[in-house]
C-alpha cells in the first residue's frame, strides 16, 4: 500500500503549512509556515529518536545519533516531500517560484516539517507518530535492501544477515518477510511477522514496529536452526 499524507481537517492550518514566506511578502495578511516548521522539526526529532530506540535495542548512542541525523536531514526530508508531491501544493512568491522553489531541498524540507506541525495541532501526537513510523520504517527497509549504510544498521540486520547467509549456503534461497498480523489501536499497534524461505515458514515474531517484528521472526528462525543443528530439537 502506498503511504499517503494524513488529511488535515483545519484548512487554515493546511494552507499555512504550505505557504512560504516569499508568498506572504507579496500578499500581506497571509501567514507563512515558519512557526509550524519549528514545531514539526521538534516533533520529528523526538519521534525518530523514539523509533530508533525501540527498533535498535543494541545500537549505541553515537550510532542512533548518526542515523537520526541522516533520516531528518534536508535532502532526506526533501525526498519525502517529493514523494508526497508537496512542491505542487506550495504557495510561493513569483521570484521563489521562478527560481525553482518548488524543487528546492530547503523549501521542500521546511514545508514537510511545517506539515507535520500542522498535523499535530489538527489531530494530535498519535496520528503524527503512526505516519512518521510508517514513513521511516519504509525508508529503513529501502536502505537495508539497497545495502546502504550497513555499518550503521548492523544491529538490525545482524540476525537477519546471519539467517540469509545460512539460507543461501544451505538452500540457495533468500529469506522473505511477511506481516501476517496486526492488532491494537493505531497508536499502539503490534505487528506479527513471518520469515519464509521458499514455500516454508521458518519463524514468527512480534513487535511494536514492522522491522522489530521481522527481526524477532529472524531470531526465532535462526535459534530453531541452531538448535536443530545441535540436535536439541531434531
């Protein structure tokens, strides 16, 4: 399912989130998005830190700091904004528009943070948390699949990597992960993941995040394989 921007019911807030200062300079009486940007920036930093703390229990403070900075830096937030086509929705002054403001990393990243601030004021922290978690988990999945920044995300891929090495060596196949269950309210979701190699399920795991559930499934599968190799469960 493609992730979409959650709706903001207060149209005034939504308009302000996507209004650049250059527009208000040419149209007195309008509010620009800089205060919302300040709020969204603070929210995003907190929520990403909370996500990383839960998903990566073995990651050091330095590693979490580095990864958080990558996930919330200007180019990454601009990429999120492009994903949601925020540039097309911006109110810009003529000069900023003519200078390519709709595709400027700085303008787009600020607008994205302003949108998060507006969403918080409109719908509360739980709605923002669900959206940010899903967005960041998808980005972490993309980085893992692309093999990016392996040293930073090693605590996540360690057990998954060991399972993959075993599967390739013994079965000539790569493990796949499927979310087979979800429970709880939106703000306290629990996910159940299953790891499969070929047509066979090797393990299941649960977690508050999808990646946490996948890691638990990989750990369950790998421990079962190790036990079988030792003769404990044969």
